């Protein structure tokens, strides 16, 4: 059986950087304010294609690495 790592983090380019949030926050309606992993309050928007070229927020990146390396059953899918 091969395990596939599934991220609990979603990224969104907003306010000049790609910010990360928990996937549950990302599933809310556009226009909703959420707190990014760095602590910045961001508004969920539909970014343009070029917004994805922005750099990742370094604080979000650090926290996302910790979240994604934490061993949990919820983050792993198994193929038969």
C-alpha cells in the first residue's frame, strides 16, 4: 500500500504574498475574513493568474512546514 501525503494547508495570494491557512478556512465563501497562519487577517478572494507568482509569506511557510510534517491519520490517504 502506498501512502499519499495530503496537505492540511491551503495557499492564497492576497495582500502581496501567498498566505497559508487551514483547509477548513479556505472552504468558506469569498469575501470572508480569515486569519492566515502568520496571524495576518486576510479576505478570501479569487486571485488573478499572475498573483500566484508572488513570494510565499515566510511566516506562513514556517508554520505550514510544521503542520504538514505532523503525523496524523487525517493527512494520509491510502491506495489499494
